[in-house]
C-alpha cells in the first residue's frame, strides 16, 4: 500500500469514528478519559521502555539537551499526563448546547446547536505529552483526531496512542477515535494535507517554518499558533510601582513561554523616573537589556537594540526597551512589530485604556496586569490546545469550545415560504 | 509596475484603511452607506452607460442569455441596490460588543470584544450588484475590502466602486476602504492569494472550480460557499399533507437558488400513500422526477435516477426521489450524498426529530418546514454575504457578525502571576 492509500485508509477510519463520536454522552467520554489515565499508570514501565528507544536514538542523532528533555518521559511526567486526563474529564462538555434562539414572525424557532467539528489533524514536534493532551481535548469535544508527532518521539507516541485506544475500547467507544500516523516520513504529512474530503481542520503545533509549510500545502483549513512577541507599554499616567512589578513578572516569571514579555515601551515623560530603577531590578534578575538610544541614557549598562530586536521573540532573559513619544506611537509600534498575540498597557488614564483595547490588533489585550495571564487555564477556560494567533474561528487561548462548530437548527410546524 | 507590486500597493492601502475603519462610529459608517445610496441614484445614467460597454462586449463574446441578464443594470436594479444600502445602514452594528465576561478569583475581569477582521478579499463572478452588497457589509462591519469581480463586468464594477469611494470621501472616511482590482487578468487573483501579510480572509463567490482554485492557491484563510444539494426526508410518522406542502414549496417556489430542494427521501411505509399524490402535484407544476425503482412504482411517469442524481444540484425543476428503508438509512444517505448545506425532516416523532438535529452534518438542519427558509434574511440575521458550507468561523448564513472576530480583553488592577 503506498502512502496516499495508507493516509486515505486512516482518514476513512477517522471519519467513521467521527460519525459515532458525535452522539456520545458526556458520561461515556469522561469514562474513556479516566480509563486512559488508569491504563497510562498501569503501563508506565512499557511506556518508559518505548521512550528509552527514542531517547537512545535521539542521543545518536545529537539532539540538543533541551530537545532530549522535552522528549523524556518519567514517572513524574506520566503522573502529570494522567492528572491532565482527569482534569479534562472534569471540564464542562461543550457538545449539544443550544444558543441564540429566536422566534421569527412566522413562528419558526431558529437557534444554533454546538456540535463537534468532525475530524481534526494535529501536527506537532517531539513532545510526547501532546499526544495525550490533544487526544483528550479532541475526544471530549466529540472529534476524531489524527495525530502526527515528531519522528524523534515515534515509539513513545505509538505506545501512548495505543493506550488511548485501549481506553476507548474499554468503554465501547470507536477504536479509531484517536489514531497516530505510524510512519514518520514527511511525505505522510503532505498526503494528510490533501485529504480535505475527510479532515475538517489542521492544527500545527511547532515552529514558524513548520506552520508555514503546512499553510502553503494544505487544502484543509489551518488554525495557526505563531509565536508570542508580547509588549508591555508603560503610559505616562502609569502607577510606576505597579508597572515595575508587572514588567518584572512578565519578563522573568517564566521567560521561555509564548506569553512572556519581549519588548517594553516607555512613555518619554516617565522614562527618567521609571527606567533606572526598573532596569536595575531586571539586571539583578539576570535580564539582558537591549535599549534604544534614549532608553540607554537611563540604563547605561544596556546593549544597543537593533531594528531586528523589536520583532524578536527571545524566549529568554533578554528584553528590548524603547522610549516612545506618545500613545499613538506606542499603538502603531505594537501593531507593526508585535506578533498579535498578547500586549499590555499600564495606565491610570481611562481614555488611554479604552483606546488601547480598541486599537491594539492582538488576540489578548490587557490592562494593568502581567502578560503571563494569557493562558486558557488562567482565563478560566480549562485546558487549551494552543493560543491561536489567527483571527478566524479561534483567536487567543483555544479550548474545548473552539474545538466545536455550531449548526443552525430550525424548528417548524409546517411553514412554507411565500 | 508589475502585477505583484500593484497588488502589494492595493494591499498596503487596504491595511491603512482597515486601521482607521476599526474605530469609526456606527453613525459615520451609516452615513457612508446612505451617501453612497444617494450618489448611486444621482449617477444612474453614467452607471448604465458603463454597464452598456460590458453588455456590448459580453454579446461579442457570446455570453449566455442568463449571464447577460445577471450582468445587466437598469433603473429598477439600481433602485434595489440603493435600497440594499439603506437596509444595511439599519442593521445593528456588531463592532465593540463585549461578551462572555467572567471575573477570576484574582479579580481579573476577562471578556471578549467584537472587532473587525481587518482586510477582506472577495472574489466573485459577473454580478455587479455584489460590488455594492459586499462593500456595504464589509464597511458596516469595519473591514476594508478588496473586490475582484468577473472580468465581464469590469466597467460596471469600476464605476460602482468609484461611487462607493465617493460615499466614503463625502464623510471623511478613508478612500481605500473599498478598492476594486482594476485589472481583470487572473494573474492578479494569484498575486492576491499570496498576500497573507495584509489580507485576513478570502471569500470566493462563484462556481465550484473557482472556489477549488482559490483554496489550492491561497495562503490566506478561505471561507467557502459551495453549492446546496438540499434534501427533504419524509419520515414514516410525517403529516403527509404538511409533507406535500413542504416538498412543493421547497422544490418549486424558486428552483434556481441554493436552498431549493434537490432530492426527496421517503420512508418505505408511507411511500404508497404519499408519493402518487405528491408526484402528481409536482408534475402539474412542471417538475421532472428522477426516481429509484421503488419510487417509480408510485410515479410511473418518472425517469430512472442514476447514482449521479443523488449528488446533483439541479437548480432547476428537476427532483431526485428515493424510497428508503428506515431512518438511519436516510441520515447516512444525506450525510453521504448531500452538500452539508440545508436538510429537512418532516416528522411527528419527537425522537426522530431530535436524532435528525444531532446526526445530520449540515450547516442548517430543519424540522417540519421548507428548505427555502435557509437564508440570512429569513433567519432574522439581516443581509448575508453568502451561505458558508465550511465548519470553521462561519457555518450557514454568513452575516455581519461573521465578518467580525473577537479578541480577549483583560481588565486588571496590578495583578501578577505567582
């Protein structure tokens, strides 16, 4: 069987599973998640065994230390994966909700019903925990999922997908609800992206080049999760103590994640009072500052920022700092150089706050708090499959609701159109 | 200037316009729509003049009578276009709405704010009225639009787009809010579909081959409006008088549109009582019936249906009819052969109605009424830009709300993450 045929086979199985998942009760879906959590812990030794093969071969390929760390599974991590499954089981089931109901003059009742999307394809890199997390969210939202993990994790992923399927079988749920593409060849991804007759949505999780490749090849709608070049703007009216706390938190609390701050803009009229102390505090926490010429006056130890710094996501203890002339410049600068992910203002001025909300073209726009809150869990949405930097269907933290669609339902009593 | 540069120029202008449209008041946008309606009527002679050039050249190219009819503008049609503008002005402005607000334990108020999408590209065929309709809906929802109409209507479209820009200028609204690609070469469409840095959404309006071409080339998200192969299923428990009325209405009230019925499924236990009379009534109204062997017993004058008939959108007085064994077969048949646009059941059975709503995988699922209601106006949503057969972002009638997106807004008072 060639790759195209194999992919088609996987897709037809997924479609069949999707048809049956559509009308599962919340109870059954939760049982699958809890069973899978149990099996995951029972099978921990064989999972760690499979993972060792991947780690071994990763070392042979000279994978970086960071990549090997992401690839590694151990008892603690398996426990976390099982806990994540239990948490998803506790979330509210989005499927079947009826909303926006209106009654028309002719008596028709017209509303919308939330239903699964159908078949979702997820393409990700070498993090085996994504296999379980993504499968759990797709199953809970009633979708069949086709997973394509990084080739470096193929043995771990095969084992984990198999365990999820056992959780399905144990509860008489369609065994193809979760499938992993068993062949790591990239050609299989290309075949997958042509299957628009079967797959309804592709979510690529990974670096920019992976996402761009997927977008250019795919006939299927793609929801993109690009990087987070997040800004904090300290306005002239800001409470400067609050601004310092927010800047330090947004930069240093966890610098390696997409909602960490990467660039700080400071209004010129508060630069002198704000920057020397704030920059010193950042330096004390090991942050390297790259400053514009004016900012450098107040942080003489800083390096010179280049044009490239304004659009760079460091994911590290590095911060670009710029002093700006006025509010409008700040807005234009963020919309131009930011990545439309998460941006914050610190201000006491009502009109500024209001304008910032309206004018910043980003998925999450924050007033007087740390960018680190930009997260499905912190927003109270439950687990997320990613933070969408797209504008369509899902924007910002993408949780269970965004893994569903809604159809119009019309309840009549014999109406015809005249 | 080559095509790529020209397209880039148009896109940069659109982006600039989008930034300023974002924060227009509803009042200003409505004034633009009303001004444009006035100018449209004042300029009717020069519009009809421009349209004559297109008609002339269309006749030279031997366009079909139907195409020439769609292309033609006259006083009555211009009046209708002006009325459509006034109607859009009366619709509620979707921009700025704040919803789904929740307060987190740490005091953060998290909600979503409805905002324009940005720049929308619309690709359509030779119907000049789409120029005004699409521009009106995009402006009302705060989006800049780049229009690419069929080459046969280029003179009419240029004139209409110019009039819309005059309506903008008269109210100090950015003149590039509405732009028409002035060169009918298809290469310009290809360039447009690469402009994912500027254009946020592409909506192709036209035949299947146009949409497929757009999907395969585009780096920009596309919302597809495929055809409507709509089904009516007459269940064994149906009120047969009601079923006859609905079938006749769905097939004959306006057969040339996407929400007209194309295939009728009848449960075997009511075929004998229902079909002879219903088929006769259809025949009396000039409908050609293409029947399965069993249906033919009850409508002997029918032609034989082929496999192809079940998935054909006739847009004409032709109806495919099939007698089916049971409810599940009906559901599977519709999900397999239908186009996931609009499907209806006629039944008195609660459980059947409920299952039909859940299991039919279509944008609009109807109980006991005509498929002809599947329409933004009839649904009470106001004017629509099309009926999406996609599942993401917009599904079913796509009105003003679907021309917006929502960003998360977070109102804090100094919160940092611990």
